[in-house]
C-alpha cells in the first residue's frame, strides 16, 4: 500500500521530534496517536484532512536560518496590510494561489517563514527595510513555538506560556518600532486538532490576548473548523481553509481600521481624470449633467480632501515619530557610547590587571627558577659531600677490611702452623708409641723364646734330682 504525502509529513515530524532534545513521553503518545490515525485512515479508505494545496516552492534562506519569502504588490490602493506568518502563508506568497477578495480595499503584502518561530519573525522583520505605506500589520506566528516544545505542555506549561508571551511582546514592540503609524493585530494560534492536549492552545491564546491588551494591540481569534476540506494535513491549512482564514481576517480588519470606507471604489481610487477624460461639445454637456458623474466627482473631491488630510496627519505623525526615533536613537547612542566607554575602561582595567598578573606570574616563575637552581646547587653540594664522605667511609672500611683480612690471614697462618706443629707432635708421639710397642713386642717375643728353655731346664733338673734321690 502506498502511503500518502501526509503520512510522510507525519513520519518526518515524528523523527524530527524524537531527535530533538525536547522529547517527552506525552509527545511520543501524541505522535503515536497521529500515526495510528493516519494508518487507520489509509487502511479503511476514509477521507483524511487532505484539502487541495499547490506543491510547495523552496524559498531563499533568510538571516534567521529559515526559508523566507516576501510578496509586496505595487501600490494601487491608498491603504495596505502586511501579513506575517509561517508556512500557512505559503500559498499567499509563492505560489500565490490564494488572494484577498476584490472587495478588500487594502493592498495585501505578506511574508512567509516556513518552520519559523516568533523569534525567527523578529529577526526577519528587523533585517529587512520596512515595507512602505503599511497601515495594518497582522502577526500570525506561534504554531512552531508550540510544536518545538510539545514536551513542556505537561512538564512545564507555565514556562512555555511565559516563553511564548514574552516572544509575542518582543515581536509587537519590534513591529511598532518598524511601523509606528500602523495598526497592529495579533492572531491567536490555530488549534492542533491531532494533539491530545489541543485544549492547551486556548490557554496560550488567552495569555496572548492579555499580552496584546497590555501592549495596546488588537487580538484576532480566527477559527478554521476541523473539516477535511479545510486542512491539508493536521497542521497546515489547505487552499480552501486559507480562503476561510483570509475572509475572517478581512471581516475583522474592516470595522477595526478607521476610514476603511475611503477605499469603497477599489483600484485607482484617485484616478478621476483617467476614468472620466475631458469631453467637449454636446457629449460634455450631457455627461456633466449625469447624476453619476456629479456624484462621482463629489465623492472624488471629498475622498481627495480626506486623503490629503490623512496624508498630512500621517506625515506629521511620521515626523513626530522620526523626531522621537531620532531622540531615542541619540539617547541609545549616548547610552551605547557610555556603555562602550565603560566597557573600554573595564577592558583596559582587565588588561592592566592581566598584565600585572602576568608580571607577578613571571616574577614568581623567576623566583621559583632561582629557588630551583639554588636547590639544585645545594643538592649538588650535598651530593658531592655525600660522595666524599662515602669515599672516605669506603676507604676506612677498606682499610679496616684489609687490616682484618691481614689479621685473619696471620691468625689463620698461625693456626695452620700450630696445627702442623700439633700434627708433627702427634706424629712423633705416634712414632714413639709405635717404636715402644715394637720394642715391647720384641721383648715379649724374646721372653717367650726364653720361657720354654727355662722350663725344660727346670724339668731336667727336677728329673735329675728325683732320679738321684
């Protein structure tokens, strides 16, 4: 099944929201709910908000970083309206397929900032030179401020309302500064029908209405019904919805802008000579006697007089505003010069302080280096003394060791000689003992030899004696 461009838009919005750092759980719920409805509509074949809308045109990139496009028509009517909006004004600007009705007696200038917030609108208005002859300015921004901060609706609703109303206040002040003679209208934010907390838009619009009242501007509460033909998707108006929106805007401006009836004859309001060229003869007489001609001429003279008075008043107001602006700029310049002088003095003081700190750091570094050098010299001297002492100690130890070694060798030699003497004495005693043993053995052998002879002699003697007896 091929998904529609609306589903692609919703998917892109979901991905953008998920990748932003403002992602919250309720925003996830709303996006899932929107995707669910889209899929259900596609599967069931039901009609989704998909009113007709021309293909979008890429604009140039403005100073705010967003695409921006202006449409400023050639002056044809004595009064003009400047409409400032986001992507909902695309088809009012380029491609210009939605236009005000012919009965709307104002030149219609517009600026579209797709994806732009109130802050982007302030930057773009401030960057461009003011549009000439602007009598009415309509500010219709804020939808993208809500879409970029969906997560705060439940977590920090008060902070979101304060942020949007502060930005609205700054936008109104900047618009008044750029167009001091224009009447400023501030539109409420269109409802987000797809979002589960859509009622919160009403609270934001109430806060915007209060801010508008404090700033002295009119608040427009324009409503476009939640009808499939009037919405291209759940955020952007279709061409039909933009027609409804523009029609309500016209009906709101007409009774709220003074002298709006001067433009009852649209297009070339003061070109009486061009519409009724000079005639001659009977045709001139007949024409001059026509009630329509007389009425038109009278209306023209009255309108011309009123226009001249209005132009004079506007010129005086412009001169007063220019004078006030000059005085304000002079005061701002004086304040800026004073601040610049203070900043320069503070910068100079900071530079001197920094220089003093650098000098102190350099001095401390030099002292540290000197202390390090002195410590190195001291350590070298200590090392040299330790080496000398170690050498002396080693020499003394070597001398003592040599002396002990000599004594040990002498003692060893003496012990060896003594042992050798003892061995010699032992050997001598052993030899003497062996000699004595040998002599004794010889003596015993001799004695043994002499004993049998003596016994024999004794026996013979005894035998002789006995025999003699």
